[in-house]
C-alpha cells in the first residue's frame, strides 16, 4: 500500500491510500484505519481511497491483519 498526505483548508489534512499491484491489476480490498482512536474500514475503489483527518495522522491497518512487517 502507498500512503501520501497533503494539507487541505484550515488544519484539515488528507491521507491518500493506493494499492500497488502487478500490471495494475484490480485489487479492491478494503483496509482498516484508526482515526482519533476510532477504527473504520476504508473501501479501496479502483485501488485508491482518501481519508480526511485533523490532528494526528491515521494509523493504517492498526491491528496488523493485512500489512505485515518483516
């Protein structure tokens, strides 16, 4: 998964998420994120999504079910 962020109006920010797949194959798997202590599922339509947030950046896959650290 690729993660980028950008500032928006005021103190709001946007986190952009995208799946990178071989040959740009479709991979619409949703991913959980934690924003301000609340976990929510983000749908990845066309392998992309964006999340608006303020304050601390969201945690992607907070329970480590999808993204594994080697």
